[in-house]
C-alpha cells in the first residue's frame, strides 16, 4: 500500500490518497443481496441464510 497526501496548488492539505495493490482476500467473506446472506471461506460456501422480511429472524 502506498499513501500520499493530496494538496491544493497553494500547498494546503485536502485529503489522503491510498494505492492498494495485491490485496489478499480475507479467510471468511460475507456477501449480501436483498435479504440473503452468504458466508464463504475461500471459494467454498459455509452458510447461506435468508433474513425474515420484518428482520425478526433468519432461516439457515
């Protein structure tokens, strides 16, 4: 990762720029789409869940 300051023409600091390359994926990943949740480890699905429409529970 490379970090650089972002400055205006007058030298005033206005932000930070991060350049991230070759980032490894974490061991466990959570994906969501609508009410569905997927927990995966690498390429292997570990848990698939459907959240209740009123957010009162989860079906596995």
